[in-house]
């Protein structure tokens, strides 16, 4: 069952900056005005010689609840927005497109998505681990379908992403089904409710907070990611050029994750109330969903990214073999090339400021 890549959109060309205007009509000024104009022109000339301000590092992410520590850090003003900009995108497919097209510098992705991008030739580095799904990715189905086996002959809505394909792969295994036993409807996660209510799909592979909406509409969970923690792992990736040219900004991004996670751990009830407002979930539902996630601290990241070979290479072996067997990867990843623990190591050494 090959995994399909989302269609690539062409990046929109950037509009060049307008050139500075030319000061005219100097002859109309008196001697004092001329001196003032000369001083102004000199200051503008000197300003023009200064290096252009560095643009903020843009990190893209979808609405996955596991990325919310970055939202907490941003909304709690733990991020210097002149240096790091958190860009919330509509789906994982949109995040991948934005990274491929150079519209963002970094991204919160699942490990399988990062491996796929590297396999395509994208020069990126995994600089931190974020979280692992231990039940927060789910398959929901209409009433009357209570087990994976009952999906035989039915249509399943799946976002065109590796996570969706991996969940489908394990779902079919759990039900003793073959790929030909179900019809796959490739559809972004935000459109799954419409497909289910219209009867175009009997089940959908989704994730929180979107799953909460589907539950409230009467659809029930028949499978989840509880046994897939080593496969559904989220990581922070950065372009290698960005890491080489703007390491301080990458360090600030890693520090923002640390501080946002600290806020979540220190006061989970208040964090759940704040974050639930934008998730279509109640605070209680949000807090319950957190139980299906395992977050990674900086020390956890160092334990996985450090060493020769990195521990992540060993722990990701099952995922790599699955991706190879389904055609999602063409070759084994070069883990030593893919991983850079430097930012986490530097930020951890400086200590927390939160």
C-alpha cells in the first residue's frame, strides 16, 4: 500500500522592495535648509550602509495539540517575535508544502514526515523531539461500526500524509484486512466531518482536537495510536542553511519549546483552559487528550539525539522499515547527517529563564 505525497504548489514569488525616492527641489531651500538636507542625506547614506535586519525565523505547524507548548510560549510572550515567528497552518500537508517551497525555515513535523523530506533531498536537521502520540491519533467511525474488522467494504477518509497512511496501515493490520478491503478517500482532516455526515465515508483517521468535534457529532473511536508511540513521534526540523547561518534564532526556537512546555507542566489546568478556547474542545476534553501524549523535555531530546549512533536511530527502526516496505522511503536514512543535537545542547547548558 504505497503512501502518496501531497501535490506541490508553486511558491508565490516575493515582491521586491520599492526603491528609495530621490530628494528633489533642493534649490528651493535656504542655506540652513540645505545644511539640514545634507545632514539628512548623510544619515540616510550611513543607514544604507548598515546590514539589513535579520528576518524572524518562521516555524510552521498545524493544529496538532502536541505542538501547543509553542502556542503557549508565543501567547505568553516567551518568544521574541522579532526573532521567531510561529506560523499556524491548516494541515500537515500544508506544512509540508510550505517547507518544500521555502516559505518557512523550520517546522514541527512527525518523524516520518521529516524522513520523507530528507529522502526527497530536502537538506534539513532534526534539532529536538517534541512529543509522541500514545492514543491522541484516532480512527472514528459511524454508529454501528465498532471494530476495525467491520470496516471491510467501507470507505475511510484519510489525509494525504504519512501519519494518515501509517494509521491506516496499522488499522488494517488490527482488523486482519487487506488494502483492497477498504476504499480510501484522500481528504484533508478539516473536511472529514462533512464526508462522514454526508455518508461519503464510514470512518476517518484524525487527531485531536479535530477528533473531539467528531465525537460530539456521534462518531466513535474504533482504533487509536496507543501502541504506536515509537512510530508517531513529533520532531522539530530546521533547514541546514538556516541552522548554519542563524544558530541564535534556532536556539531561541528551542528555548521557546522549553518554556512553553514548562508552562504546561507547571499549571496544566490553566493551560488547558486557555488552549481549549481555540480548539473546539472543552477544558476537560483538552486535559483528557493530554493523557494521550508524551512530551519531550530538552534532556529527553538530548538522550535521543546524542550518541553514536543516536538513540533515535535505534528507536525509529520499526518506523523506517514500515516506510521502506510501503514505498514511502527509497533508502535508509543517514541518521548522523539528519540529526543535530547542538541547539538543544546549547540551550540546556544555558539553563532555563522561565
